[in-house]
C-alpha cells in the first residue's frame, strides 16, 4: 500500500533534491529583483516622486512625466532583457538549459 505521508515503506523521508530547490530560489530572486525595480520605476518615479522629478527636463518635459509616459516602458523592456540573460545563466549553472538540444537539431 502506497503511503501518502511523503515517506517510503521504511518510514524514511525520500532524499530531497537540493538542486531543484536552489534553482527555484535563484529563479525567485531574479523575479523579485525585477519586480522591485519595476515597482520603483513605475510607481515610485511615475507617481510618488513625479512632482519632485519634474524639476529635471528630458526632451522638454519633466522627468516625472517622462517616467510615467515613456521611462517605465523602456525600463520594463530592459527588465525583460535582463530576465532572459539571468535565466539563461541560471539554467546553464544548474544544467537545465536546452541550448545543446537546439544546436543538435533535436528541438521538439
């Protein structure tokens, strides 16, 4: 009879795959970093600090207005690029990348 408690027949817990947990923690760190930057730029610079930032000019417009209209979008695109590079590095570090499969022509 199979146990539903997460233990095997001998009552011992199965070994934990630490690499999967470490991979997930690295992934979550990258996501949290991106979310923090996104929040600071879009909410902080575009809303909370907009009046103060408007004393600086970008293309004839106040910096707060620029962040609300253009800057947040450009930073968001930069975050997408950062996320792609960071995840490729993490995937390679934990040997879960599929670049070898694509180079060998074995893509699904």
